[in-house]
């Protein structure tokens, strides 16, 4: 019975732990892309391309910052609802 309760508890937290893993992977991916973008901007940001390169970097932050925070919250809320089903 003790072993069954252990698996039941682990199962209840399965969606939450998967959501946390997905969030970590996505944050790593976004960080890698941001580093690549920084390198690319530094290479191309010379002369007339300066403003365009900085504009693209600003666009990246504007596009993904709010969306990522919202998606992260939604993923956590959804995973909690899934965990309650067990």
C-alpha cells in the first residue's frame, strides 16, 4: 500500500514536472537564440545596418517577452488542472 501511494503521489505531480521541464527547455532555446542573435547583430551592425540590427533585436524582445511570460503562466495553470484529474 505504501508503494502504491508513492506512485499515486508521483503521478499527481507528473503534469507539473513535465510543464517545468518544457519551460526550462524553452527558456534554454530562447537564450541560445538570443546569443545567436547578439552574435549576428554584432557582425552585421556596421554603418547603415546599425539601426536595422538594433531594431531587429528590439523586435525580438518585444515579440517574445510578453508572449513567453503569458505562455509560461498558462502552461503552469494547465498542468495544475491536469494534476487535479488524478
